[in-house]
């Protein structure tokens, strides 16, 4: 395990060195200081249909409140509070967390983030999917990793067609303080061979930091094409030793597409499939399909009616059918 850590650190150090050297050739751009508020609210109404019950109700899934300030010369700071549900309390309560408290510096092709930052494990896929308020991207939905954590990340755009990024964070997400000694290391590579067509590969290792527990490893591969009229994407994800448990491996894929009907209307569809090794997580393994539309009501409001079908893999489990109207307000 020590050898693996040393190799990872050497790779990270090499990448950081290359990025630092490349940044020397870039010219500094002067920007006027300016700030903006961050407000995003995810809500709506849903109805679940199954053979035993019918459940319907309004929902307030998540709210982001924060502020971002650009100091000029590529330096900026951002603080965001996340108000959402917690698995530790009932669904009727909401818990507030600090989602981001970070400083960023951009210089030419270099981007450096420090603090409570957004992670790079599935951030790219989430943006490409584009409907986060309707449904999280695959890795976020099935808890393959956290969307934010305390640490440092660096990215460098070598050319229009290739960029790389590296990240070192605590590995326990933004809802927990650092307890274990281990860190979460990640390396990513993004390719754009032609305009609109993008490929991304990411690999990460989350040290357990405890005797008797195994480190968790992640591998993600994504390919997508974005046109002004439509978007298609596909990703495959593998996680070894989930929750630092040996042999608790999971894998799955997600396919999605959207079509722009007009300036205010889109159609979208998505299909997810989640598996676990030797069915150790069979109670949560499932396939999920979603089909819906999105309507933009002005600059700040979106409404997205959609239908969903969840197909559990457990023997004897019945499919769950749901109807949603997701709403978004943000600027």
C-alpha cells in the first residue's frame, strides 16, 4: 500500500511541475473586480405509483445560497451554503452545510482551486448531463463519491483538444470533518478531438487510513457529443471496495440524450444500470429510466415534467413508477 501511495504522489508531483512550467509562458490578463450572488433552488411535486401504495407530495430537494467575488488578475473566491436532506434525520428536516469555501486562481491555461472545493470525479459528467436539478449524475446518484471536499485541485489546458487535472482532498466529503489519515487522490484527462465531441477518463484512490480496511478505488470513462440542437452522452463507472470494505465492488453505466425543440423547450431521456459484485448490494441494485421535457420560463425559472421507472434487481421486488414536475430557480 505504501508503494502505491508513493507512486501516486510522484505522478501528482510530476503533473503539478509540468503545469507550473507551462504557466510561466502565459501572459497575465487584468480584470476589474466584481462579485455576484449565487442562488439556486430545486423543488417540485412528485407522485409514486406501486402495487401497494400511492404517494404524492411537494418537495424541496436542495437550496444553494452563496457569493462569488472576482478580485481581478485571475483571482476569485466563492462561498456557498447547501441546504438539503440528510440521511441522519427525517425527511421533514433540512440540514445546512458549507458546500464551497474556496479560492481560485486562473492564469492562461492554468486553474488552481484551494479550500472546500468541487471535486473532479464527476463534475464534468454532471455539467454535460445538464439537468442536475432533475436528477443527479450517475456517480453522485449512487454515491460513488462526493461532489465537494476539502483540499486542492489543479487543471491545465495544454491545447484546445487536451487538458488534464489532478486533485488531493480529505476523501470524506463536505458533510464530515477529517477523521481518517488517508487522502483521496485523483487524475483526469479530457480530450476534444473535434468540436463538440469530448472524451474524459478519471481514476482515483481514496485511502482508508485505518487498519483492516481497504482503500476505495474509482475509474470513470465518459464520451459525449454536444450540438446546438442535441446532446448525447454515455459513461461507465467502476468502484472497488466501497465504504473501504474488501470485495464490495460496484459498477454501472448511464446513457442520456436531449433534443432542443425551441428556445424554451427541450426533450430529454436517460437510462442508468447499477450492479454489485456477487450481488452484495442487491437490495439497492437497480435500473432506472427517465423521460421528460424542460420549459424555460424567462431567464431564471425552469419547469421539467418527467416520468420515471425504477427496476430493482432484487428477487421479488416490483417496479416503481413515478411522475415528477421538477422546478428550478437560480441566478
